[in-house]
């Protein structure tokens, strides 16, 4: 009985691996090469773990395979968290923290580059 369960789990994992591989292959074949992808992170409230958020977005960029920039959006950060986010974004090379009102002009400027 245990052998059947183990083989069923191995089969399901193999099936998952095959479908994930097919998804990545079709994405690589059909995705336009010059497409620029931006990961947008809305931030609100008081964030003590801003550095952890930055690391998570960086790892998310690597997982998405194609997101080339991270854009932090201030949707109501307190002053301490905003200064911390701005300092970390300067240090790590992210776009500066933007307000939602500035988002359209920022995206247009990025599109012109």
C-alpha cells in the first residue's frame, strides 16, 4: 500500500514538472522579446519590514523571468516608512517611491527610454 502511495506522489510531481516545463517553453516561444515588464508593489501604512519586502520583490522578479524593474507605489505610507523605502530603493537600484498621481507620467517616461 505504501509503495502505491509513493509511486502516486512521484507520478503527480512528475506531471507537475512536465506541465511547468511546457508553460515555460510556451512562454519563451510566444512572449515578445522586447516586452518590458515592471513589477508594481503598492505600499500602505507602517512597514517595519521594508528590507524584507525589497528582497521578496527581487526574488519575485527572478521567478517571473522577465520583470526588469520594480516600482514602489506609496498608497498611504507613514513618513518613517516612506523615508526607509526611498533610502532602500536608492541603495538597491529600484525606481524611487512614487505617489499614485505620479504613476502615469513615470510610466510614460519609462516607455520613452
